[in-house]
């Protein structure tokens, strides 16, 4: 019977404060800044979509009368 390989999660190394700060500045912070812009654009897109949907409902309602 085939078995799934186990993950080697018990072979971790502690990071020094300098390594942790370097990782934060070079990896984590740029990703976080990019996510903030992405969320802002997606929020505007979602609000615009709801507005256009309501506009379509209004146009359809007034076109029938």
C-alpha cells in the first residue's frame, strides 16, 4: 500500500533578530504594501460593480413602463 511522505517540519532553525529584520524588510513588507494597493483596487471594482448592477435594474425597470 502506498503511503504519503511525512513533512520534515521538525528540522527548523531559529533566526537571529538581524535575519528576522532582514526578512521583514526585504520580503514581508513589500508583499504587504502590494496587497494594500490590490485590496484598494478590488474594493473600488466591487463598489463599481454594485453601482452598475443597480443602474441596470433601474434602466430595465424604466424601459418596461
